[in-house]
């Protein structure tokens, strides 16, 4: 009875370890693909028109800055998110989460520099 329980515990532990390793590989590959996609978009837009790329980056920066301002402003002044404020807040949140994801998993991505 004790051997079965020990074997079952070892099997569960092994499956958990293998699952974590697979999840780590999948997240790393996802970060590499996301980083490669962002680099490809930047390269393609720059080769198409550098002026439009800079102008677009400026507009996106303003858009994300508005979202950050709406998130971090004084709650007493906030009256709920409506229209553009909701969109910019969601875009900033998505960009921040993507940035944190890339910091944790994209830094170990050697696929772009090989």
C-alpha cells in the first residue's frame, strides 16, 4: 500500500515538473514570436515610409499616454471610463501587460540574435 502511494506521488510530481517545463517552453516561444512580429512590423513600416512610421509611433505614444494618464489620475477626478478613455485605458493596459510578458520571457529569447 505504501509503495503504491509513493509511486503515485512520484508520478504526480513528475507530471507537474514536465508540465511546468512544457509551459515554460511554450511561453518562451510565444515571446520570441511576438518579439519577431513586432520587429518585422517595425522593419516593414520603416522600409515603406520612415516619416509615417515616426508619425504613427508618435500617435500611438500619445494614445498610450492618455490611457496611462486616465489610469493613474486621482480617483476623485475620475468619473468612469467612457468612449475614448475606455479604449485608451484598455490599450495601455494591454501594452503594459505585453511589456511585462516580454521582459520576463523575451529577454531569454536568443532566436533573434543567432
